[in-house]
C-alpha cells in the first residue's frame, strides 16, 4: 500500500508493521494522509483494521517501521502533545462512574486545561460547539451510563471534536447509530475536513457510506493490505465480491449494497419486471424462499443487479436493444414451466413491448397472480 511522498502530508507511515505481543499481523504499510482527507479502512472482520488504527493512535506499539505526524516521529511526541493532535474513538465501551454526558464531553479538553481541569472561556466555547454539532445539548445533564448506545456514540464524538484535533481516528463510528444520525455524522465529518482541514482515518462496514464519503480507501484482507485507491477503483462488483468472499453478483457498486444468495431450485414463479419495479418483489420472494425467474430485463435496467443476484434464472437483453425473438421464446418457456406469474410493470414502452406480450399471454392463460406490492403475499402452494 503506497501513497507516500506527498508534500502536504499530515500523517505518514513507512514500512509499518502492526500486531500483538510482538507477533506481526500486517507489515509493509506505507501510506500518507493529507490535510482535509477522509481515509477509510474496509475489509472482513478480524483482518486487522482496528489493530492498524490502535497503532496509529499509539495505543499499541509499532512492531517495526515509523509513523510521522507533521514530519515528527511519533516516538518523540509527548502524550499531551499527541492528545492535542489526535482524537480517538474505538469500539470498546467506556463505563465512567457518576459522570454526566457533559462531564464526558468536557474531558476532551484535558490536554488544554491541565491537571486541575479548570475550563477557560475558550474551553467552554469548544465544548458548546461540539455538543451542538452532535445534537447532544438536550442530554448534557443525564447520566452517561443511562443513555442509549446511539446517544453514547454521539457524546463520544462530541468529546473527540471538542479536543480540536488535526487527526480524527474512528473505529466504526456509525455503529449503534440510526440512519438519521449516520447521515448527520458523515455530513459533519465532511464539513470538518472541508472547513478545518481535519484529517479523518476510520474503519467502516457500511460499504455504501464508505463509497460516498472517502477520499482514499484501504482494503484490509486476511493476508494484509490488499489494495489501496480511490473509491471508484475499489468499489467494483468483482473486487468487493472477492475481498469479502461473497457470491458473484451479490454486491453491486451502483447501489453500494449487497443482496442475499438466491434460493436454489427450479423457478416456481415468473416475475415480469423492469425500470426498478421488481426489486421489492425479488427480495420478498427470496425471503419466502421461493425460487423464481425474472425477465425480460435489459442489462442497464435498475432491476438488473437485484435480479442477477436473487433470481434462479434471468432472461436479460443487451442495453438499448429491442428484445430478441430468442429471449422472448425463453421467457415464454420459463413462464410455461412456472404457470405462476407476477407482473410488476404498470406501463409498457417501446423497448419493453415484448414484456407486454408476456403479460397478455399470462393473463390469457390465467397464470397471473394479483399481488400489488405491499398487499397480501402470493400463494405459497403449501410451502
């Protein structure tokens, strides 16, 4: 993994080896992080993402190599100086006794207040701003041990922000957060790196969010650092399926999401879909463990990735091409084998006129199952 030699590097690691008890887990780590960048580590559980972050944060000793912050060797930086430069939030839960949320947040000012912990006006302003950013003013006086996991995460983030660091290290920062606060957190991080030129180094499991927010992505596999690059280089269908060892077609970079495995077996239902109308039906059939065939879907259609991942069989047509006679005949063959048809399409256009013929054929044969999305489930015939 190499991106060294950048003139504006705030942080850099050279020939770094990390691990536990003098046993190397990952070595030959070479990376630089510029001011105002978001660097995200992705990869399977247990691959070593947290170990890298703990070593960068000086919570674990480096086994070999060097770490530099603003050109200064990490070994020569005092703990107080380091605390003014780096804020860290790891996944381990903290259990402070008899502390309010405000008490926890104000502890982020310790590098500035000294041992007596007396807050200056500037300290109070920094605390107030961080609380506002993370929307925790309303719980400031509550016992930290009696709030929800999501609230705890926001309090800890407020504590890290009021530390006014140059580098923010976050281990799975969106854990325990609902979708509202996930988006709010990532928006805030983007604002911080843009306005204050803070650098963020974090690990994430939400691939769709990592794809959207990261400037650089580091891929950690069971064999060490596997790849490093911009999101458009990393988040490809082929590579993510390989990195996480998941079935082909499960991950689709356009969605940034993963589908479950298809139900094995001969298709029992034929789904006529296209234009994004079929995704919910595909997923519902998969949940009900009913194998199905889907078609006729163009390869550039929004339904195509989900159908490719979830359908037992898919009849697909090349992008922007009229449906061929061969694909129409294949679709009819599968329909006749299922004799149960769901049509998700409400409007037929020029390029999917053959799907209208399929719909009319199924209606004529009496195979159509009335099943508007969100209403009663289709018959399972005793399944």
